[in-house]
């Protein structure tokens, strides 16, 4: 444990990663200030080293209060996906909030800010000038952290995790699990596509290293578990975990595309009337493209520089 770190602020502490991270930091002996907008949303057992700070409005004044006496800020708060979210909402949640937090951290003389970005930020093309999307918003937040780091006012570290799995997860794999368990999806076609993943507990360890390591400041790290997963193998494991046999016939790829188009249209209609089930929120053409394309990354840099395993 970093002996010179007395208090860690975790924004987005009530989210999927945030709740696991708070528990892991407390287990490792750190004092944690868990920042949340909703009272009672941080599901962490009572701990003398835990302070829960409820701030419905994350304005500069409240963030300055949150950063008081803090050594390290781990910034998780923001919007995790861009489906049914406007460019303005994305900017406010992922860029504007980061900018305000950095101003508060500088004023309170915070030593280091660790930004939880996304591997999707690596895909942003410099020529993209249309409406702000999720990947662009994450890259814009990264640039803010790098800019403040360059001034020497604090140390900035950026993490780009790939798809994160674990208890309480959301996203495409969680959607696939739910659809299979509810018997709402046909077996996927034979796919050669592979993806990179990271377990939430491993990501918590990587985040802790980013917060304490002397080698981390000014760096951007991709975080994966180093393995390559076939989509069909993940699907087969879901059936096995549910105690069900994998159906012998797989749907042709063109039929899957048609089904996704129809489902995504239905999602948009239901969302308009606020009737869309949460588990259908991940059904989209973008999700289909992720199924049929490789999405692979490597994390040798964080392994060699920070000792991440």
C-alpha cells in the first residue's frame, strides 16, 4: 500500500465498477470517500475507513468539498453508453464533469487523478466532426486530464479498460445472457470473431496500481486480462451455466441481422414511450457489428510498467 496516500476519492461509487472498487480499496487498508448522487446507493458494509458523501449536484462547490484532504481521485462517474443519449448529455456527463472535477482537484491540491476512460477512445478518428458520441466524449475527457497533467498542477493517469465483466455488469454480454436465459434469442451464427475482456476484480487491482505507482503519472494504459475470447465460446458457456443444451442449429448471419434491425426498431419505439425493458437497451446495429468483428487489445504496457497481473 502507498504509505503516503491517506484518502482516496471515488466518483461514481454507486456504479458497477465503483462499488467493487470501494470494497477492494477498503480491503487493502485505504481510506475511501465514496462520492454519490443518491443516498444509500453505495452497497459497502460499514467500515471505519469509509466516508459516503452524497452530492445530488456535482457542481464546482460540491466537488471542491469532495476533494478536500484527498490525495488521489479515481474518476468513474459519467455515462457508460451512448444509446438513447444526446450529444449534450454525453458532453455534460463525460467532459463537463471531468473539467469541473479537475478544477476542484487542482484547487484542493490533489496529488493524482485517475480517469476511467474506455478502449473505445482508441478508435476515434481525428476527422470525426459530427455529433459527439461516447468514444469522442471519453477521448475529450482524456485530453483534459493530459492537459492539466502537463501543467504540473497534478498527476494524471488514464485507464482504457476493454469490456468489463463481473457481478452486476451491464453491456452486450449481459444482454446476451439475459436474452438466452429468457429464451428470446436464437443461437448465434458461426463466428470467427474474438474479443478482449477484463474481470472487474482485476480492473480494480489495475486501478489501484494506477493510483499509487510512481511509474503511472502521464501514462495511458489499456487494461485486459491478456486472453482472446471467441464469441461462440462465450455463448456456449452461457448455455452451460444455465444448465441447458446448446441448440444444434444456428441462425444464418443474414437472419440475425434482420432480427437485430427489427429488435432495435422495437427498442426505439418502446423507449419513446419509456416502456423498454432494461435488458433490451443493448440491442442495436452497433452491438451486431461488435459481434461479427474482432475487438482485441493488449495490455503489456501496464504489466511491464506497473506490475499488473
